[in-house]
C-alpha cells in the first residue's frame, strides 16, 4: 500500500481547500432572522471587493493568510497566500481553482470543483430543509474593529459539525467563522484581523508569487459536473453502501495524476457539510483500513475489489468511518486501469 500514499496525500491536500455548502430551513422567528443574515453573507462574500489578513487557529497551531478578492463583469477572482510557514497559494477564477504548495515536494493541483477559504452559503438556491441542524442568532461582537452579528448553526447528531459566523453589521461580510463540535466547543477558528472593503484591486494583485518549473508534481480534478438533480449527474462506477441521514450525492468528477493514474471524485453534501470520496485502482492486496486526522478533517482509507477508497472531509470521524465501510461496485461496471 506504500505506493498509494503519495497519491492519497495529493488528494487530501486538494480536499483541504474545499469548504462546505449550506442550506438552512426556516422554522421560527429566530431561524428566519439568522437565514436573513446568512443570505446577506452569501452575497457579501462573493460580490464585494476586499483584501485583508486572516488568522487561522486549529489544534493549537496558528497560520496567517492574506486574501484578495475581486468580483466584476468577468466573474470572481481570488488569491489567498500564506504569510508564515511553507509558501502556499490558492488561486480562483470562477470555479477554476489552483492550489500551490512549495517545500521539499512542491505540488500544484488544478480543479474545476468549487473551492475557497471563505465559506460559500447558497441558501437561496437549494430551497430544501437542512437535515440535522438548528440555527439561531447569538448576539453581537466586534471583529477587526467592526461591529458584527453572530449566527450559530448547531448539529443535532454525531455526523456533523456546527458553525458560528460573525457578520459585519453594514455589509453582512463574514469577518470570523468557528467550527464547533456537537457540544458547542470550538475546533478551529478563522478571523480577519484587518480588512479593507470596496478595495481597488489590480490584475497584478491576483497573480501568483509561486512559479513552479516543469517536473513538479501536478494533479488535476477535472470533468466535474454540478447539479442539484441526482439524475442529471454523471454515473459513478462506485458508491458507498450507506450514507448518514440527509447526505446525498452532489457532484461527480474525476481526474488524472502526472503518472497517468486515474481517479474518480464524488462529493456528498447534506446542504451544510460535505465530504469527498476518491476511488482509484490499487495494486496492493492489503485490505486493511485506516483512519487519519488532519485537524478537523478526517480521512478513512480502505480497499474493495482492487480499488483504493478514500473518504475525506471536514466532518467528524464517525462520518467518514460510516461511509467508508465499505464501498460497492455498481452492476455492470469495471475498474478503470
């Protein structure tokens, strides 16, 4: 199984830049007020031009990033880069995302799957009740010198995390977000320490500083399909035999490694949380499974009928274990070689 580990690492890094979608049901006055603020947040995060510095805290580790975001007639462009540690950048142009990482093993990942550091919350587009959550307004606070309203989304079972959002009073812009366990304890937090709204952003501000020579490890997540209709999605060759209540297949995609290997990529969502399932051919006969953690992300890896199955997402360990035991082949399908 050792030969599969570099590939898995590349897939995990690609998944780490994906953040959850959200849809929230209206069930009382407090929830309706929270939905109104989340609607404002959805519009502000995507439509405003802004630049700022963010601090990301997770498990005692603190990382600092700079984000530059512009939305105009040509669409959304965004650049996120690290200010400490190994150089890392995420570049977004619409739904095209490139993740760059320097270091001993430089990596470039190109994707058509939506990925962003700031959460995207398309509440108005899904129009279905979120399963397993409740939401409420949770008071006021100041972040980066600005007044905010706080919205909480709480999980109702062990398969989901909760969220707390601090939204700027005038624009609805997200200034701080916290990931919560089912007991309300903070697992990680992302917060602006300074932000310039309505910033003037030039094309040069959105160009990467990292330049990789030929030969750097590259992976592509391509042929992605996005639809709210399950029947409209491309048919995957493998599916988990069971899913936590409320989760459904949201996207189907695939890609290839620089050595020619192929993988399938499935995204499942409950409207708030999401996780990915990667399927690739495996030459190993070792069928042992394993569970790994990368901060709040959990990764389950196992093998089924010559396939390596990797389930990864910013969800509790119970979720990836439940999904990964085991995958099944659909009738009439064969492993890709």
